[in-house]
């Protein structure tokens, strides 16, 4: 019996040693639970990899008197696939936390419904969480119900309300400059997209537009022809499209082109249209479309913001192309540097000390100046990227050689050109 007890204790000690070896003492583990099915998930991971490589190549992160390097652990939540239940995505979240034991989480949920449900899991395990994709304003609402419980969660990127603020300001410009006043909305029936479209709808009703339609489609939708036919019949001047599921966005774009809908397309977010590769993947029909990129530097280098050029040049050098998704990649990249600075200020990986340090963030990154409000949400504005996080509206236009390029047109502080109306609207 004594021999058995000794043997059991020896096995336990060896097992404990092996468990400890699973996470070397000189590594800071970054967990990335996200949907790699989506361009956002894939490109955010690349942006994090680039930041980690840069930081590690310079010696890593100073934690007290010790230098440590970042290590990435990824879990595919499948949350961007329309048929994936939220519960399944949460299981992937929790499995990553319990098995890989990350010191912090970056990027996080793609789908807003997953983020809201995951907030309790993050609070339970007390892991600093720097989210960079999910866009629902319900994050702030839930955070405010118990700030102490949810203090480990931060949003480093925009949300639907910020996106809509930029979209509304662009609509004001279209109305004032070109006297456009008839709009039709098509949105993806998810938390963030419905909120985005709803804020735009409220704005146009208050500013003299005629709203001809406000159609929500399920995230798995594959036919938009009924709405597009109404748009043609009612002679809408602008289509306000809010969508991020790749399959539906691609189908919409092809139907819009094939039906020759004579309306200016303003894509609040339609990835295939805003992507750098759109002229090849979609074709010439992307010309004249307006697209919101949030935040700046996600896929479009801006001459007036050198950090966007540097980041995207380095991204292209490492991964052989610009990011496919025209959103949130710069947020993912910045989040790693924000975390690095917080760790070094805290001098510790203790989650509560990290939270205190993160709350004091004042970081001038690719996506603008990042500071957090009382609900741990990055502050964005329309005035200057030197003061807040920033976004940009661009339009597909032809250059002097006849090539389609993305021209920043709003806000004026980063603009490199002006909006051009399609021939059928002049």
C-alpha cells in the first residue's frame, strides 16, 4: 500500500511538472477564439501574428525585471458560419481558456451574439479580453450592468453606432452636395447590422430623406432580387447595405451587378465590394460604390496617415497581399501593442493589475489614438486621428490609366479625392 501511495505521488508530481511545462515561464500566451471562416477572423489573426513577430524580434515584453515573448493559441469558434449555434462557439471559447490557459485574449468573437454570451465566461475566468471584431453596442449596455464583473473586457475597435455615425455624415454630404434624398436599406438580421442600419434609418428620416425600404435578410440568405427589384421600381438613388457574412455579401454584389440597378451603392460594410481585390473578384461593377472602412489602416493605406502605410506595407510583405477584409485589421494589430504597453506599465501578468493598466491606455496606433471610456470601449470621433480612433469612407474610381482604385473621400482630414456620381445619376 505504501509503495502504491509513493508511486501515485510520484506520478502526480511528474504530471504536474509536465502541465507546467505546457506553458513555459518565459511566454505570454495570447488566446484568439474567433471564426476563421470569415475574412475578418483570418486577417485579424495575421495582423496579430505580425505584431507578435515584431515585438518578439525586439526581445519581447518586459514584465518586471524579466523579458518574455508572446505565443499565440487559436481556437476556431465557427461563429461566423450562419448555421453555428452560439452554444458551440462558446464551447470553443471555454475550451481554449481551460486548455491553453492564455494570459489574455485578443480579437475574440466575430459574431456579436457570441461576444455578448462570452462576456460571462471571460468574467468567470478573469482574463483580460481585447475584442476587435464584434460590433454590437449591446456590449456597452451589458458592461454597464456590472462594471466590476465585466472589467476584464475591452473593445479596441468601433461598434455599429460609430460606423453609423460615419455613414450618416457621408449621407449628409451626398444630400448637400448632390441633392440625393431617396434611400433603400438592406441589412443582415444580426445584432450589430440591425443596430447599424437602424441608426442610419433614424438619421435619414430626421434629415429630409425618403426611406423607400428597410429590409432585413437572414444571415444565410442567398437571394436579394426581391429587394433589388423594388429598388429599381421605386427609383431609389442610394442603397444602404449593411452585411458581413461572406457568402450573402458576394451573392448580393453579383445580383446587384447583373440586374443593373441604377442606384449608388453605399456599403456600410459589404466585404467583397470593399476588399482590395474587388476589381478582380467582383469585376468593374464595383466602380462608384462607396465603402466605409473601420478603423483606418485596415486595408487602405492613407497618404496622410503614415502609420497606415507602414502597417499595410509590412502586412503585404509578410503575407503577399493586402488584407481581404476592409475592417478591423488595424484594431487587431494595435491591440497587441496596447497589451504590451499595459503589461510593462503593470510590471505583472496579474489580470487585475493588467485591467488597471489597460484602463489608462493612451496609444497612438494605426487606427488612431486609442483611449477607453468608462465602459472599456475605444473612443472614436470624426475630427482627427490624433485625438481619437478614426474611420474613412472611400469610393472605387478609375485612375488616369483606367485602373480601379480606392480613393479616400471622407472625412476631409484624410480625403485624397471627391465623390464622383455614376453617369446614370448626373
